[in-house]
């Protein structure tokens, strides 16, 4: 092969690389645009929730998984109960304590806005993801 042929092959390869790169960019841009977000209401309706204790856990889970909260406090839970158009429980702290008792939540290492904060445990995540049925 002479140098002209090698040069022509290199040029073709570069053109192909540019086209492939451009196509890959289009594919990744399109998939990001198609991804939809789930609202708090949609999330709650998608779960088989039977009481306010489960609803409190579901909202905590939603805040961590979909809103990237590192922890949540009473004010956060009250705000998101409102955003979900769900009736606010009489005592959110009591619901949290019952979730803690079942191993579904635990107290966070640090307070949030000067208030006690919580996180959903791995067990709690599994419980929500399994539509509030204990894993066997």
C-alpha cells in the first residue's frame, strides 16, 4: 500500500469516527429528554398503601429516591403530605416512631434545620419497593 492509500483510509476512518460520535451524542440527548419524572401523588397512588404509617414511609422514600434528600424532618414530611394532596396525619412523629420500631426508618446522624431528621433504612426501602409486603 502506498502512502496515498494509507492517507485515504485514515481520512475515511476519521470521518466515520466523527459520524459515530455525533450519532452517540444524539442518542444520549434523546434518552434524557424522554425520561419523565414521577410526581409525589403518582408515586403514592402506585403503591398499595393501607395507612398513614406506610404513607409517611412512602413520602420519606420518595424524598430520598426522587428528590435526592439526604435526610428529612417533620417539616419536610408535612410539606410533601401537602404537595401530595393527602390529609396530614394527626401525629407525624408517632408515624415515624412506628416506622423506626419496625426497622423501616432511623434517626439521621445530623439534625436538619435544627430539627431531628430521619432516613429510610435498607429494610424500609425494600418494604416500599415490595408494595408494603414483608419480604420472605
